[in-house]
C-alpha cells in the first residue's frame, strides 16, 4: 500500500501528539514520585526525632503528639524545642543512630540554639556512610530566632538525596525519552525519504504532462502532413509545418524550464517576467491548440475586452497555464463550446475560460488543485491524465501573486477565472 505524504504528515502529527502526551504523563508521574519520596523523607525524619525524644529528656513534658515540639520552617530545616541543655555526645550519637534506623542517609548539620544568647552555641556535622560532604563542616547555618531554645537539624543535600532515591524512575524515564526521540527521528527520516521520492516522481509526472499536449499537437499536424493531397494545399502545408516548428521550439524551451524547476531550491517557480499583450497571449494559446480544436470540432468564442492588456509576467508560464485550461475544457466537454474572455478589474488582468462540459461538484472545488487529485465517477476516472494540470495552473498563478477561482456545478459546465496583477 502506498502512503501519501498527507497521510504520513497526519501520522506524524498524531505521533507527535501522543509522544507529547506520554512525556507529559511521565513528567507528571516523576513529580508524583518526587512528592512521595519527599513525604517519605519527612516521615522518616519525624520518626527519627521521635526516637531521639524517647531516648533523651529534652523537654519537661512530652505529650503523645511530638509534632507539637517540632517546627519545620523550611523543607530542609527542622527545629526541635528543648527545655534543658542536653548531653551533646549522647545527642549526636542518638541522632545518627535514629537516622540510620529510619533510612535517612543524607548528611545533616545539627546546632544548639540558646534563647539567652540568641545564637547557636555549638554546631555539629553528622555524616552518614551513604552521603558525606566534608565542605559542609565549615558552612554556617541560618539562625531562626525563637523565644525558646531548640536543636536545629539542617539537611543541605536533601533534594539530591531524594533524587537519588528516584534513580530507577529517572533512568527508566530517560530510556523511554530516548526511545521516543529515536521513534520520532525514524518517522521524520521516513517522511523526508517519502518527500524526496514523491518530489522525484512529481517531476517525472510534470515532465510527462507538460510535454503531452505539444506532442499531441505535433502528432496531429504530422498526420495532416502525411495526407496525399496536402501538397495541393500549400497554405495548409505551411500552416501545419509552422505549427510543428513552433511546438518543437516550445518543447526545447520547456526542457530548460523544467530543469530549472527540478534543480532549484525555491518553493516558487523561477519567473522570467517581461511586458507583453495579454490578449495576444490568449490568441496564441488558442492558435497552439488549433489541431486539437479541429479534431474535436470545438467551437472557440472570444471576448477579449481588456482595455489595458499589457502585463508584466512570465509569458511562457501563463501561456502554458491558459493552454491547460482550454485543453481541459475541450477534454471534459462532449461537444465543446468554449468561451475565452479577458477584462480589467482594478490592478488585475482577468482571464476566464468557460465551457459547457460535465462540470464539477462544488464539494471538489478545493481538491481539484491538489497534485494528482482527479474527480472520479464512483471509482472510475472518466478521462486519462495525471491530475497535474490544475495544480500546475494554480502554482503559476500563485507565483505571480494572483488568484484562481472556479465556478462549476455538475452537468452545468465550468468557468475558471484567473486574476493576474498587471505589474
């Protein structure tokens, strides 16, 4: 099954949304894990403090709720109210023992605050086997002024310790992120390769489409020249020989133009603007299609009413765009009656190609300008083609900063209007 670029872009969009959701959920989950570990750390520290109060007589009256004598002014600091001066050696030993018993392995700085001196009287760095930072020994602790004495416990590396406890979750999330990045890179590489393949195929198809009409005209002219009595009609002979020469010159010019398109990095067509008569350009387009017009017995009506026909644009591209429209009008009309008109509307030179063909359902009006899109009846294409003509016409008009409009209904014919800035 061939996957079109639009389908692949849709897949990439959905994949991007899903990856974003997965990353968002993972970050949300990591935040929840961090909050859980943070809560667990607080619980373990509280249990350790409870153990210290049970082991030592630090306050005169310890109720069942030890939290009444514990203050937590910041996430890293705990203040333990004391009513007497504790034995320091016993206090440091009990603190370290209780921390170890309740799995609090990050280093801690402890200090005794004296309400009389309004400062710390002694400080102690409590190191644990799992986390040792000797530089913290000489750092000073923030003083929290209170109307009672207390033991201050400061955990300078609390955040790092909690993150260390989350190492498994962080590693698994990082691995998932790498997998998602790899998946995204693979999808992008696939899209890029698909885009390059389609660009190459589009060029081949454009090349085929743009050469098909001139070659068909040359073939018709050549068939006429092969008629036995053609030599008896020198004017007709000269006319069709001139058509072959003109179309051959046109093909040679288009080869160079197509090569310019193929090898340019520009998103728009490389225009070669010149001043020319728009009405005369429309007459030339009709003349170039004369063999096809005669073969289909088409009737071409003109109403070239533009009073200011001189425009500055790329004549070769506009001529090819108009030829595409007239050719489509002939191709999709059982008994072609085509009207080609021109007029001025403000700063624009306007062209319309109106036919009496099968028409187009309004639901398809926007899609008909997409590359390779062709209106079908059921699942059957009623005419041959690559679905490139109208896409090319729109590309030409867009490159000139103009507009293209379609007015059509099924079985009521179609009218294509081109609005090209005069300058």
